[in-house]
C-alpha cells in the first residue's frame, strides 16, 4: 500500500499454459509456441503441416529408454523416473526450453498415441513446475 491507501501493483508474469497435441492434429492459432518433443520426425507429416517453432530432440527420451518402455502402462512410473534422470543430464537445454515457454501459451507436439502415458506428459509437468533456487 502507498500513502493515501492506494495499492501499487507489480507487473506479474502470467504462468505458462502448456497443452499437448498429437502431430497428426491440425495446428491452431491458440497453440501458441509449437514444440515437437519427439526424437524422431512423425511419419507422413510435412514440415509445413507441423508449423513448429522448435524441435529440441536432445530432450526426447533416449532410443534405449523409449524401446524399453514400449508404452506399457505398468512401466510408466519407472519410465517417468528414468526420463527425469535423463533430463537432469541436460540442464542447459531444459533451461532453454523453460525460457521459451515461460509466461506463454505453448503446445508440446508428439506422435505418440497414449499422450497421458508419454514423455509429453512428463515434460509438461516439468515445465509447469516452478524452479527452486539451490
């Protein structure tokens, strides 16, 4: 509060809104920043159709982890743990992606069928979590 009872407000940064969309769905203006988060390019989809802003493939799960997981629901918890461990080895790339979506609308693009049991869901939860200072 200031003298006279008027409130001062500090400009606040709007939290990120991060959606997940399949690569086979059409782009939409409300997607905001579109980021392909798969290591491999989606089959049968042209660059023009995806209309991407970024493709940080180094942040996708390793080929070994992806093959081990095989989208088996019983393995998802362990997949999540291993994928987070892989991402911890790439702090600079993850920081760059965080900065790209910070305070913006963003859509993570993936070719996976089971979005809720995918790396896209893990990545979204990481990007939406507030950073803590060490």
